[in-house]
């Protein structure tokens, strides 16, 4: 895995970090957190976030520690190298549907306690998870995280095969809404339903008939950047919310303030009312979206440690440091300095 500057710099809820290390003992947990550059004190902060690249490192570190790319969630290990082997097998399939069905057969061979079925009806395709994980005091957490992880893998593969981000019409979850439920909107789409009979995703069935876009070069790039390429869906974003995020981030990277809704609408060739309406339809209202971009950049800059908190506040367009302090505490539950101190307590991971 490489740190490609072209990849979006986003952040991940600490809830995923906690679940990722659940199968390790205390020394093993400390080792993988150190390898990923994640400070252990962050695990105790419910609102904490870590850079997406750090979570990608953690995924690989846990996989190596357990020899299991599925976090020890299934009775049968998904040994290191399994996902890459599956991707090579999919690359030869002519259509997205053929490749997806091949992937489901592969997951059926890899796992004993969890499976996925595909059904078509009314022009929609549904991927539904049959999760039979049980036993232990944390079985509910294991089932939830297994559903989250498998959907991340499946949606990431679907987007990669199609060569674009495939929008999901609906996501059903077989569990109650967790504290980090807002992450699901960012990861999968705006329409989420909880306490459903089974975890499932629904999308346009026409995607399945499209030719796969996989080439030897794109396969190499996808695997080089995995797992970040999987859970961040590293394909060309097509939604208006994604375009708005890129424009906002580009302005901040140039040292300019985040654009207003009016300025953003002008750049996109829309009226402000139309832009607001279309963003709302995607579940990406401009105010929260702008805060999301600024939050993720704040987490990144604090983790890098090269700028003072005051300079970061200025870079993000806050009037003063105290306003930034209040916003960051609202976003993460801790003050910027405290977050940086906890993060710097973790060893710096090796590059590569």
C-alpha cells in the first residue's frame, strides 16, 4: 500500500478501529496500533477519528498478525493474499455481473459463517448478507463489523469493476443504528434503514450488464492501494456531493476560504437553490459537507504535526483559534492539542 497524494484524505471513526483490533490480545493490539501510527488513548474517546490512511495500515497490520484479511470474524481465516487472488480471478470476466457472481462464489469458499446472495427484481439488484456469526459476549459487535466489512469489500469491488462509483439506492442493516451510523452515509449513501431482517444493498441492475473496465494496469493499481482503494472506492466520483467536496478541498489547499454555497453553485453552473436541493437529495447538505471536509483536513494536518493549531485554524478559514477549538471538539470530542498529543504518543509507522 502506498500513500498516493491523489487519493482523498479522509478520516475514519474510532469505532472501526476498536472493532478491527477486537480479535487481538493486549500485546498484539498495541503492536498493530503502533504499526498503524494510531495512539492507544484514542480508543477511549468515542468521538475520535483517525486518518483513513492510518486505518488502511491498521487493516493490513491486523491481517498480518492474524493471517486473516477479515479481522478474525469468521470461523475460517481469509488468509493474507486471498483478496488479491480473488481480484485476479475477477479481472478475466467480461461483465460486471459475471465478475460479481464470481466474487460471491469466492466469498462462499472463503467463509463458513457468512455468505452473500444476489437477486434481481424490478430493475434492481440486491446483495443480501446471511450472517451466522454467533457465540461470545461480543457476538453482536462481531456480526455488525462483519456486515460493515463485507459491504465495504463488495461495494469497493463493484465500483472497481464498473470503473465508477456505483450509487446505492438503499442500504439495510440487520442491527440497530450504532453511534457511528453517520459514517454509513458517507461510505454508502444517504438512504439507510436499521433493524432490517437482513443486511443488504440495492442498486441499479443495469450495472451488471456493463463490460468490466479492468486492465492489467488498473488491477495493479487497485491492489497496490488496497485496502484504502476498497473502503474509499477509489474510482471517479460522479455525485454532486463528491464534486462539491473536491472544490471545497481544492480551495482550502490553495489557502483560500471554503466557498460559499452561492460561489460553489456558480462554479458548478447551477443556481444556489438547485444546488441546495440536489445536495439534499444526496444526503449531503452543504453546511455538514463543508464541515466534513474541514474536519478531515484538520485531522490530517494535526497528524502530520508540521503546523501549529493556530495556523491550522487559519488554513481552514476560522476567524480565530478559539472558534476552531470549539468546532474540533464538536467534531471529535477532544481539543486539537489533546488530539495531537495523543496521536504523537504513537510511533511513526514505516513508509510503504
